[in-house]
C-alpha cells in the first residue's frame, strides 16, 4: 500500500545476506547494497527504466556505506532532470544567439538628462517569447554556466557601446556581475582584454554592478577586484543594498 510497508522485508533481506557461512575452517561473509523502486509511478515507465532507477538507488546506497538500502525518489529525480535540461537549454540559447540586452536609461531627475544606461538580459525564447531574468538566471546561479552568461553580457554590452559611439553617442553602461564570475582569478584580465577589443571606449564609461550578498561572500577578494578595476578606470556600484547584511562598515570597506 505504501513505501514504508516494504521496509521490514528490505531489512530482512539485508540481514539474511549478511549472515556468515562456515565452510570448513573458513568463515565467509558478504554484505549487500540494495536499491528499490516502485511501480506504478506518476510518469509512464517501462521495465528498463525501472531497472535503471533501482540501479541508481543501489549506487546511492553504496555511496552511503555498506549494508544499506536506498529507495528511488521519483520526484527528486524529476527535479534533477528538469534542472539539467534547463541548463542544457540555456547552453543552446547561448550558441543560438537567443539572448539579448535591453537598456534601461539612467536619468537625472533634476535636469532630465540621460546619464547612462543599465544593460538587462532577456531571453528571446522561440516558444515562450521574451523571458525576464527571474525565469532563467536562478537555474545557472552557483553553476559554471553563470560565468558564460556573464561573459556574454559583458561582450554584448561593449559591442553596443561601440555601435553607439560610432554614431556619436557616448553613453556609460552598467551591467550585473554574479559572485562566481567576479571571483574568477582571471576576471580582471578578461575584462582588460574585452576592453582592449574596443579601443574607442573609455574604461570609465563602464560600470559593474554587484549584488550586496555576492560582495559579502568573499569580502577580501571582492575588495581587491574593485581596487584593481578602479585603477583601470572601471567603476563599481553596489546593487540591492539593504536586502542582505546591510552593514555600513562593509559598505565603507567596499
């Protein structure tokens, strides 16, 4: 009737397997790792899939230690598979050029003058239409793919600044950089190379926005990166200040 009902039988199986056998002067013993899955399930599954699920559960039991069992979690598996499929789809979108940057103007409310713009990523999804960052960026958070997305944002922002510059418009642009990208050892060097590819742009026309919680993950490293970028001419802004720790001491240090 339910998963728990099978546990006494599983434990009896493991106990039976672990019993020692005497063979002459020898005492022989083995232990087992047991993987379990159930049928029917919410999804349609065939015999081969059931065997793979049980095998996957058995491997989890082995990882946990000898003489154990593990029950396959179909819901968790769906979640994990969905996450991996989402990451693969974002990789495809990067290759297919489905991402684009929208630019939100920064306006001096006293004079009405446009002082710059913030680059905001959007996914022009072929089936779902225009997606906001909340629909896909959480998938890549804390994943190496977030670095690829961040690199693309920087490259495309510089490209657009160059296009505007060629028409006589010099507009400072800011863009967000995530914690993982910011903490890459070669972050500053990669930014130098990107800027070198656009010699008509001035470094101080570029501003990097860092979310407060990202900056606090490794304060010493982020402070060093900010200082090095400031020497180049690139400025920083602290985004979403007050949503995290909100220490004025940290703000002063940054």
